[in-house]
C-alpha cells in the first residue's frame, strides 16, 4: 500500500484541500490529522537588543575617530 503525505491547512469553514491525484479517485481512504507544532515565540534578550541597536553604528568611523569618541565619552562619564 502506498501512502501519501500532504501539508495543508484546514480552512475557517473546515475544508481540507488536497492536490489532484486521479489514482485515488473512487477509493476509500483513511485520513489522519496531525496538528503541526506552533513555533515558540521567545522574548528578545537584552544582549540581542543591544546588538541589534548598535551593530554597525560605528562602522563608517576611522580608528582615530572611534578612539576620540571613546575618549570623549569616558571623559564626560568620569568628570
């Protein structure tokens, strides 16, 4: 016996659509429905948020400009 597997969605009206398979016409079949697992949505961590926000923020700066920006920041921070 040959088995067929199709991924499909049950409509709001409860209808299941299957591909056109003439070899199955006028045959008794058994239908088993296995719900797919829903992906788990996880919260973004603080590190991921930081990286997303700041990645590439300084990519266009030269090393000297970056060093000057760091110096200025630290100087202001530790007044």
